[in-house]
C-alpha cells in the first residue's frame, strides 16, 4: 500500500468510526426524547391531550429515518475501507451487514411509534 492509499485508508477508517459514534448518538438522543415525552404523558396527566402522542409519533418517524440514513452512510464508509484494505484485513473479515444490529436499531423506534399510535388512537 503506497502513501496515498494509506492516507485514504486512515481517513476512511476515521470516518467509519465517526459515523458509528454518530449512529449511537442519534439513537440515544431520540430514545431519551421519546422516553421523556412518554414520562410527561404518564406523570403529568397529558392523556386527554392528543398533541403529546402526535409529537411522539412524528419524533419516532424522524428517529427511524435518521437511523436509516446514518446506518446506510456508515455502511458506505465501511465499504470504502474494505476496498482500500488489504485482503485478510480486519474490515474484510468483519461481516458486511449485521442483521442483529439493524434489527436492534430499527426495532426500538418502531416499538415507540406503535406505542404512540396506540395511545393516540385509544
């Protein structure tokens, strides 16, 4: 690997790491916001008001879309690292798409959205 390829590899590897951090930051932030809205609904007696569940549904949809975009972007950079890395390297040995990670990431916002829809409808 020449110096230019090594520099590209370092930049792409740093970008993947950054994207993974952002993915979990987005997940944690939306989880906190949804939990806060749910707590406000339960403990403050906003059950009569439909605005809180409606905001919860919108927030869950934004959460899902943000995670989906960030997950795809992370995969884009991981693929860039795989192309630059020598065969048999760390990234080339790792699974390309982790189904369990995807299910974990997408399941939580979907469950929150379903809970908010149930609260909104009932």
